[in-house]
């Protein structure tokens, strides 16, 4: 029986050749590759500065520190996201304050943000969920009105655009992630982008044990971390970036095949985007609206089709309940979406016949439900 994983990276001969060249060079860290990868990302996105880090969560953490957010501060964000978008705040004892989401895009609902603003509010973390661009026009209006900073968690949205600007480049600082299931991969790895020289220099120092910008190895100007990207990862990122537009286009084809095959099923809601966005999908997530999502997931598993309930809400995670006393019903739209969403196999290598088969099995699993 042919099996279908949820995701897998697209790695070609050029990727392998580049990584092998680094291994053969003997310089596995702090070499020329990560610097070139930063330049390449800067050119591609249009951001003035790019700072390579060991993963996206590290990037978010450094963004929080670079903006001087700390204990006593509050930051407004979404409860429907991977938990790192809130954890990065908790690392610095910043309180995440949630606003519910839009059912169409799964992103934070800008109309609900202002009601959450207090004297302690310092920033907004805008998460582009699944690659769907957040309505950054409204986020910017709110931030400017209330003098708030903006961190863009663009970990899932590399290549997405809002009004012709790449996600991650619109707020004060943005963060990409390159885990193997993302639009492109470095294995682990992430990238901070910003137009602020100050933010860039702080992140550059803190990722490298707080060393000064002159690079004196044993001089540490501030508290820092080992959040550096290694040379093998950077090399892989460089060759992956060369084909990113092709990879995004290939995934759009797969998404369109799903759309064609699942169209007309009244219990399925397919991915959508706001009218001002250009979508680079991270995952292909449908909603099953008649309460049988888990049953469908189990039936598909028996056919070798891996799916996953993307995403559970953050505020109902055990540690968040314990810390803040959250309960079911606090953010009803996010909770409803979390009970309905299902990520389907989505990776380069799936052909039209594969998608037709997977879709047909979904229809079968829903029959009589």
C-alpha cells in the first residue's frame, strides 16, 4: 500500500552538493555561507537586514529582547498558532494577551485588538498562520494609533505577500523558519529580517553569546545565546532559495488539485485568503464542519494517508491553563476552528493522481456522516 506522509522536504542534487562542499571544507560554523545566505534573503525579501539563527523560535525570542519587551509588559497575539509565538514572550516574562481570530483566514481578527489594549500593552505579534497573510493594513493602523511595536511571526509564510510586500518585512521585525515541512528548509534554522540597524545589531550580537559587533571572541557586551546557524544549514538555505519561486508554484498546483477534487462537498471548507494577500501555503488545511473530523482522520490513517489536526489552541494547552486560568469558551472562534481543521498531505512529489486518490478517500470517509 502506498503511503502519504503529511510533509517532506524537496531536496535535489544541488542541495546535496552544496552541503557536501561545506563538509569537505572543514569550516562548519562561522564561515562564509551564513553571511551569503543572509544577503540572499535580504535581496529576496527586500529587507535591509537579515540575521540567520538556529531556528524560528530563537528568532522570535531575539526579536522580543531586541524590542526591550520584558516583565510587566503585555503583547497582543493570536491563540490559534504554534505555541512558539507565545512562548517567545513568556521567556522574557511578557504576558501574551489573546484576541480571537477570523474564521476565513485563521489569523488574528484586527477588529478585536483594540479592546485588548491596556497601559501595559507594548506590541502586537502578528502570526501569518499556514502562510495566510495577516491583514497588516489594519494591524499597522492600530499600532500607529497606540504607538505599539509589531513583530511578524512569518515562520509559516515565507514567500507570502500582503499588498506586494513580503510577510515579515512590514512590521518592526519579522521572523522566518526553515524546518523541513516549511516552504523551504535548512533542516533546522530561521532568519530575522528588519529595516532597523539597531534591531539587527542587537540580534546579531545576542545570537552569538552577546559578543560585540567587532567580533572580539572573548568580549561579551550583553547577555547572549548560542543561536547561530551552522554552515551546512546555510548552504542548504542558499540552494533552496534559488528554487523557492518554483517550489511555491508547485505547491500551488497541488493546492489547486485539492480544491478541484474537494469542491462541492458541503461539509468541507477549503483554504481561503484575504483579498490583499498573495499566498505561499505552508500546509493545506481543510475544515470538516459536521463534527466527524477525528473519525475521518482515523479512516484516512488506515489507508496510509497521514493527516493532523492543525492546530490546537494555545490558551488551552495545559501549562497555559495553569499559568493564566484559561478555559474553554474564552476564544470561541479559535476553539471552533481547532476542532474542525485537518492538514492533508502536502509536499512536492505528490502528483494529480495522488491528490485525486486522497480526496476520494476523504469523500468516502464523509459518506453517511
